[in-house]
C-alpha cells in the first residue's frame, strides 16, 4: 500500500483550480521582525487558533494559507493556496525565502462515517499536500528552523481496535494504512541533511473555532442547544458513551507550537498532548447545558446528523430571531454532525479508555494545561460573540 501511494504521489494535480493572492492588513511578505511562521490550513480548528495566537505575539510575522479567508482580522498575510495543486504550490512556496517556521494543520477529509475516510485517495492526497508545500519551501527557505505536523490517536489504531491505556509515543508503530505515517516518513526523509527539525503532535479530540469543518464539536453542541431552546425542549445527550476521555483545547496546541518552534527538546520528537484532565460525556453534559443556559434531562440516544436534517428550518428561525450571521445549519457545522455521532457513541464500543500519556512532553519542558469544562464555556461564548450562536448570558 505505502509503496503504491508513494509512486502515485505526483499524480492528480488540480490544474483547474484558480488561485489568487489576497493580502489582508499586515506585514508585507518580505518584512521580517524575527521569526516568520507559515500556517497551513488556517481556517481549520487548529489552524485558526494558531493564527490568532501567533498574530498576537511580538516578534512573529504570520503568513496564513488556505483555500478561503480566515474569519479573523489581525496583522497577518493571507494567500489562497490549494495544497493539492502542485504547480500553484511551487509558485507560492518557491518564493518564501524568509519563512523560519511551518505549522501544518491542513487536512483533506472525506464526509461521512469513519469507514468512508480510509480510501486510498484520502491517504495519497494528504501525503501529496504536505509534500507540495515542503518540497519548494525546503529549497528556498534557507533559515527554516522548525516544521510541525499533527497526528492523533488513530496513530495508535483507536479506530481499529482498543489500545492499552495510556498510549505512549515510544510504542512500536501500529501497522495499518494511515496518512499520518506517510507524512511522518516523508518529513523524516526530507529533513536529512537539513538544519531544521520536525515535531509531531498527537492531540486528543480538539475543541476550537472553525466554521463548516468536518471535526468540530463546539458548533454542533451549540446549535443543538439553540434548536432545543427554540422549541422549548431540554438538551438531551444524544449518545451512549460512558467512556473516560481526554480533550485538547486548540489554544493549548497553539502554545505548544510556539514552544516546539523554539525549544531544542522538541526537535525531531513526537508528543502526545491533552488538556491534563479527563471527562465523560454524560458527566460533563450538565456543565455544558449550564454554559448554554438550557435544562438537560436523560433521554433516548439519536443520530445528530439525522436530527439536523429535520431541524434545518428551526435553525433558520434561530438565526433570524437572534440576528446571527446568515449561515444555514450545514454551513455552520459542515460534516461535524457525522463526527459528533462518532464521538458520542463510538467510544462506547471500546473495552478500554483511549487515554494517552503526556509525561514525555512534560519531561521535555511543556507544562501548560486547560480545564476542559472551562474550555467548553470559553468556546461557546466566543461563537456567540462572533454571531454564530445565540448569546445566552
């Protein structure tokens, strides 16, 4: 499988994509105040928070790349790039001689259940996207210091079979087809003879800000509560999971990116990363309901993606009533309703909790953490402030 994918890596160039550069208020491409970071996938849950984090730091110039404009106004440069377009990537990244750091959060994902996300094209496309970015950049960016990529607990095979808890980075690789490993092996090979280093992070379920994405639970839960409130109904936990879980706040990842881009202890290392506490969905659900100012009761489980199909018109009424941004329900949550069905029920099938050890990253010097219940409240409030969910406080 891996050999086949590697031999096909130069195929399927998206020659029909029309990409243009859009410069938002911020530093020019040639201006450098110290470090200059390239954030790939800047509209995603992780990329958007990383953009906000680094744009607020002194001494960092920020270049964000994505296929659409991030919903954030700050001092950064945005360039439209489709990472599947090899020609466009050579054009753009071949001119970025002053990039010092890369945070790669881009993802090609397939809609629907997990089994539909394992096709060969999924693996091959994600491999080529990273390669299309780094091949021209590693030649041009002579002062490149750090390249960071993301994986997750699928590296331990959580989607295939239970693993012993807690998972540790030093374990032998769980042998299965996964684009994580294609990207990781490529990154290690590309770094040979280079002065820059790489870092791989393996977070748990990530909470953050993004619109219309495929793995983002915050707008799903927020919209679910808003619909229930509009209909005068309590917020029922839709799933069946009683498993012990971990989460990773995207702000924690952003801080870890800053740390890894500077500290030698993070060079050429793989790190699990999580908030530092645990949660169980039915146990945290009352706190979520309190944050969204709605009553919660026990009820029958249901599939969120099917529920949303039947409530699209109710959401439109919520938008009009509260003066929210004019997005349909599907535009707000993307394919994250499918993801929520997996998250709320999939863990119930596991005989062991999918917990990871974060000892290694703490021993390396990164000691930050987040309270997961507080994180829920923070993100619900932020979505409300930005006109995506009703204000309930």
